[in-house]
C-alpha cells in the first residue's frame, strides 16, 4: 500500500482569541516554545508576535497587539500598488491611455497578456488604480470620462412600417453579414444631419458616412457609398423610415423585430463607443465634418479588441478578405517587444 504523505501544518493568522491566550500564558510563566506547542503554532510565529506587537514598556498586551496587527494588515495593500511599484508599467499605461490611439484599460491589459509581458496587470486593476487617488488625474482619458459607471435607461424607438421587409429570422447562417444603423443630432438643435454606420460583426470593422438628412433617398446613396469598399453578403437594419428604399441598396437586406436593438448588437455597441469617445449625445452633428468622422472610425478600427484576440478590426478584416487595403497601422511599441527587467 502507498504511504500517505504527511500534510504540513495549515497556515492561519493569529486572531484576538489567540492573542488573549498568549497574554494569559505569558503571565502564567510559560516560555515561547511552550506557548507555541499549546496553540499549535511555529515557535518563530510566537516569537515575532511578542517582539513586534508589545507595548513601548516591553510588556505584551493582547488588545494592543490586535490593534497593531489590524493596522499593519489594513495598510499592507492599496489600490494600484503593483502599478505604482513598477514605474515602467505605470509609464506605459499612461502613455497608452493618453496617446493618439485612445487605448482603453481592457485593450492595454489584453495586449500585455497576449504578448506575454511581465509584470502585467488586468483591466480591473487598471480601473481600480484610475479610480484611486494615485490615478484619478488620468480618468480624463477614459472614453466615458467618469469615475463610476452610469446606469443607462432603456428607451423604446418608434415603430416604422417598411414595405416588403424580410425578417431577420430568414437570413442565411453562412455569409459575411453586416449591421446598419444611424445616429442623429438632438431634436432641439434643429439639425437634420445624421451619421450612417455599417458594422461587420465578424471583424468589428466600422464604416460609415455623414448624411444631411434621414430621407430614404439620402440613405440609399449613403449605403451604396459605405459598402463600396467592403465585401458583405447582406445587411441587417432596423425599422426606421430611412430604410424604405432597402430594395435599391444593391444587396440583400433583413430587418430586426420592432423595438429589438439587441438583434443587431455589434453596430449598436460600436455606435456607443463612437458616442463615448468622440461624439457625445446632444452633439449637433453639423459641427462634425466628414474628415473628422472618418478619422474617428479609423481610430476605432485600429483599437485592439478582446473579442478579436486583442487584434484590430483592420487586421482581422484583411485576413478574412472583407477589405483589400487599409490605412497604415502603427507598429508594435518597443515596450511591447521586451519584458520588464
């Protein structure tokens, strides 16, 4: 029969009860070795406890010892401790947050992990550091520019009737699907200028253009322009009246159910990113030029996505053949090529 390995002594911290017993046993005249045997602790643990937790008059008191232990443990760790410890890591995180690519904490943490760089931290650790007093100065570089998440209210959109609409349920499973939507100027501004966007879920590629109004004829021209440089098999839309001429878009179109934006989540999420990073809600889109808009899309398409294995939409789209060329992408930062020493 195989002999069972002896298990080592289970580690645990001294608590108030243990310290009361140490106090009482010391008063009874027991030495440190005897106390360790009675409490089932290592003699070194008892020795350190008595020498580090005693009062200024060199007398061990259980209440004082418990308070000293509590204070030391309370101050042993703090938010962002690892980032503050490694200055190269801290400098890199700040550089990526404040750089022209507008990297998010999730992008930064995922890229460090995918490249095997050590030491590294997770996205939650970066957020905790940003929300602490040591990193609050850099919260302004986050897309939301907030110190805590804001609860979003669900809003129902007005239902519009589309002639000859085909339900999303009939869309083929295979193929390169696209999702389309628009975002508009606030009603009070009096502006009819909007933004038309198409997203490819397989690569998170975002393409679009600014339109002067939401008329069906304008939307038809915009969609033809948008899909001219990407290869997709069909387009999923909502029930907005701007999609009335969907049969003239030049490709198969399918429609989500009324009031069901979750059926085309990728374009909704990417418009949300566009709003948070560059074009906040209540922005009059007359102030956003086509050149600026294309620059914003270029930045989003160059971001490292967790869903893409921390690659960019451009990289994945080129691999899949949904686009033939793309603007030049920046190389890997020198910091990312080597680990910390």
